[in-house]
């Protein structure tokens, strides 16, 4: 009977030790999970800030693009033609300023 009680006591002690180890592991994993969640939330906030900055920059770029387009429309289509400085006719006015252009003649005007 004493032998069985000793075995039972040893088994309970061993399981108690293992239970403590598992509980310690659970606490550690929960701590890591909380840290990961915190990092994820911080990164999400940083991402939202970056998206906001990107949206504002795109808006600013569009504003400048609109200003440039409106300034381009104020320029004469053939600036050299009004001064009779060109020896040959100048090509049509360029409607899209983003299209690649080449310089022509001594006027340095742009054509397609």
C-alpha cells in the first residue's frame, strides 16, 4: 500500500510539474500574441497614415497638373508664327503636353 501511495504522490508531482510548464508556456504564448497584436495595430495605423499622405500627394499632383494644363492652354499655339521668325510652317498645336515632342526649326517650338 505504501508503494502505491508513493507512486501516486510521484505521479501527482510529475503531472503538477508538467501542468506548471504547460501553463508557463501558455502565458508566454499569450504574451507573444499580445505583442504581435500590438505591432499589427501599430503597423495598421502607420499604413493608414501612409495612405492618407499618398491621397493628399495625389490630390496635390492633380492640382499642379491642372494648373500646368491651364497655363499651357493660355500659351499661343504657334508662338513663332506671330513674329514671322519661322521660315517654314509650324505643326499643329499639341493638345496633350505629356506626348513626346521634338523641336523644329530655329523657332524651338514643339511638334509631334
